C-alpha cells in the first residue's frame, strides 16, 4: 500500500461522519423554519375561527328572519313577562326546539323565587351563540345580541314614545316591513 492510497482511505473514512458544526447548522435552519411557520399556522387558525364567527352570525340573522316570517314581527328584545332575550325566542329556528320547549316562559329569567326552573335552558352552552375567537366567554352569555338601542329616549314607535329603546329589537312588536327604508334617527317616528 503506497502513501497516496493511505491518504485516500484516511480521507474517505473522515468524510463518512458528520461534524458538530453541520448538525448545529441543520438544527438552526429547522428552528428558523419552525419559527416562521408557527405564526402562519396561528394566523390560519384565527382566520378559520373568524369565519366560524361570521357563519354563526349569519345563522343568527337567518333565525331572526325566519321568526319574522312565521310571526310577522321581529322577536322582542326582551320578552315582556319572562324577560328572556330574543335568543330564547329564536331557539326553534336554530334547530333547538327541545330546548325551547323546556323553557318555562311563566317564570322570569331573573326570578329568584323559583331557582332552577329554567336552569337547563339558561345555562345551556349553545355553540351558535359563541364565537370561538372569544376564549373568555362563559355561559349563560352570548357573543351576539340584538340592539335595543343606545339609551336615548327620543324615538317613537307607532306614535308612542319608547324611552331608551331605539334599536330594531324593541319591547313592542315591529316588522321588517315597518323598518325597511326608514332610518332610525333620533326623534323620528318608525
């Protein structure tokens, strides 16, 4: 065996391994790619959650319009005797008929004299009322609500003053036809 052949064999045996520097460089590149990829994944997830919120809001709106088609008025912002919100009124139009049927409208939402009567309904966590982008929301709350107004006492509905309620979901029946094309300005009649 001559000297050149020994040098060649030594060089081949040396090249078969990976140096520490090469490993560190590869790990650094992988770390950099992961650092770039994680925010993109989080942004994509948030975008998907935002789309779910938009779709749930559309379901909420369709349920309100289906209620209006069936009853010829929008759901009341707050039911007169039980003080349940419009969420309770539209339950049948959100495929929640059994939950609506379990609701005792003779007992108020805030009635403390008969605790637990409507607890099943009040504390039901319905996904259609919750936006996945809001991690802090706890039942019986909802991310979506109907507007009773901004608290200004100047609106009139059918000639009678509505104190503090100048939104679409007032405490007296109103239809979409009565609202359509008429601005909700302060001091105006609907």
